[in-house]
C-alpha cells in the first residue's frame, strides 16, 4: 500500500518543479501549469499525459501524482487555501464557480490560449525570482499578492469558459480548438489544419460557422495575429521572419492582414510598443 504524502504547501506561492511527485494529497488547492516536456498525471487513479501548455486545477480532495517524466519536463504549481479561493470566487465571480472547482476530486482543465499561457508563465517566473531576492516580509507580502493576481487571471478564464461555451458546439470541436492553439499548428494552411480533425472540409466549416457565427479562416487569422503581436513586442525578428512563422508566405500578405485587423502596419505596432517602453 502506497503511503499518502501530505503536502502542506505555503499558500499564495509559486514553485517550479522538474522532478516526479509521488502519490500525495494536498492541504490546499493548486493550479498546475505544464511549461515544458511531458509527464503522466494521475488523479484518483485516472491517468493522462500532460504536455507543455496544459493548465489544470486540483482541490484538496484527490490523490495525485506526476510521474514518468520526459527529460525536459517542467511544471509550475500555484497554491491557494480553500478559504482564500472561496473569498476570491464570491467577491469577484460567483458561488457557482467555487462549487464547480470544489464539487469533486476531478481535475478541472483551464483552456488558456497560447498568448494567455505565455504571458502568465512569464509573470510567474519573474515572481519566483522576486521571492528569492526578497529581503523582508513586506516584499514577500507583495509577492503573495502578485501570485493571487495571477491566480485570479486563471480563474477569470475558467469563469469565461463556463459562461461563453457554445451550447450547440460539439465536444470534438471544443477539444480540437484547444489542440490547435500552438504556433506550429495554426501556422499551417487552413486546409491542413482542418485535415487534422479527420472531418471533411465542408462539414467542418459548416459546423464551425453554426457554432461561432464566423468562418474558421477568420479564427485562424486571429490566432496568427495575436501571436504576431507577441513576436513584434518581445523579439527583434524581422517582419518577413514573423510573417513566415505565423503562416504567411510573403511579408506583403502578412502586412495586409495585420493592417486589416489592427488598422496599422506591423512596423507601426512595434514602434508604438518600443515608444511606450
């Protein structure tokens, strides 16, 4: 019989882990962000593979382990007490969100898109550095408040998912849209992306349009646009390199699409960001 390890986590804290976690239970709740590699995540005996970009919530009820790691595996845990979580849900969201998170021992997945995930991970990494460098309790208290702010961001996405999910959207389509949030997928041609669904082009496009009242192509253009903005703001890549990385074969096509969606050119956008900094 496996001995239960009880993890009494320091609350409102972020930790990065690279090692396996044997079967254990938590005193508090945790949000897990998979930031690299793969692993086997087991919650109350049910196992599934978790990969870079996955985000999920676990309350204090389940037996939990993370094992069979790839060599490059890394995940970040954000901890919060049940009482703190309840206060945040009731003050900023509603009781239904808290009930959803606490109703059973199952993990609750959070569908962050690529840009949301990237921004949150950058914030958490910076917070971890700040905590290690903190020299007094006032600085550590500020750190804990910043961790809470990140948790609230993730809760906001879960809350939004609860209330904006399309009633007529089939489960396979919801799952597929979560799977294509990565640049290596949405930079493919629209036809290539649709082929990954194993449905016919006509059926897929009709189903998507029925659920979301927009074309699938416009959705892919928006994913590319959001990623391009991130690259323009955070890298020194050329306009041509960025256009190729998000799926456009020419910089002129990319510039036209970018201006169509934002009203300005990619170079103007980059200049604005640099000026603000």
